C-alpha cells in the first residue's frame, strides 16, 4: 500500500519559481523584437532592376505606381517628379544612408547627417512630418516616402511659392530646405545645381516613358 503523503508529493506539479517566470517573459520579449524586425525588413524591397525606366520600375513593383499616384492626387506633385527625386536621393535603396567619414583614412567615423531611407529625410524633418501629418511613418516604407515628398513639396510651396510641378527648383528646396532656398544657399554649391538639373532631366524622361505605359500600368490586378 502506497503512503498517502508520498502519493500527494508525487502527484503535485512542480512549483514554478520566479526565475522561471522571468525566463519565459524574456523569451517572449525577444521573440517579439525579432518578429518586429523581420516585419520591418519585409517592408523594404530590393532596388528595381532598372532605375532609369519608370515603366519597368512599376512593372516590377505595381504598388509603387499606386503609391505615387495617390501622392500626386493628394499633394499635386507629378509621379515622374516624385520618382526622380527619390532616385536622386537613394537610388530606390530603402536603407540608404550617407557614407561614414573616415578618420585617418581608415577608421569609420560619424555619418555627415541623419538622412535615411528612400527619401533621405533627416530625422528631425521626418519627426516633424510624423507630428504634423503621419504618426508612425517609416522611412523604409515606400508609401510613406512618396507621401513625404509630396508633403515636403507642399511646405516648400507655402513658404517659397515653388510649383510642385517644377522639379529643378523643388529639388533645390528639398535639399537646402525652404529657408536655404530662399537665402539662395544653392548658388554656392555647383554640385547641387548639377544634381537638380539631373532631377529635372530624369523627370522629363520618366514622363515620356510613363506616357507610353501608364494606360496598362494603371490597370488594377485582375483586370480583363
């Protein structure tokens, strides 16, 4: 006959310690962090195969066309201008950052600015965009990047009267800020003038390309 006290000892489940509870909580938190990182990484797509052809870009990523079109309808910035600015800023690299400066030509130093993502928005400017317009926006999200370009163009238009359809002046203000553009700081930067000219020429090229393909690019999936 088995002793009743012994049976009770054998049948009771082991008592969980506070150490076990902490371990479980730590594992759950770690899993959530990893899952969040994976989800954010999943939002960033590889660069388009041909960044100089807007039709091929939108054929590869049809949702990008609809993102840019919504921005155009909302802020008045034509699709080709948005895409030309983003190409100039990041070459459509979702995680683009300015290269680090070198210390003694070897040691990686600080980055020259906090620019990041498709739009290369500075952290301070992106924070303003989040506060004023879209909280929770992410610089590696293309939808948010195109909307940011439109929002910034709207700010520049209010402060300097630059037309949202003027890629050359819009890019100068995008780079220097509305205040810098008004002070004409770009006139001391020949490389920036050349970059703005490239944005203008590319926007015009994108427009010609889009004229030839927008009819079928704009069709929703499943259209017959």
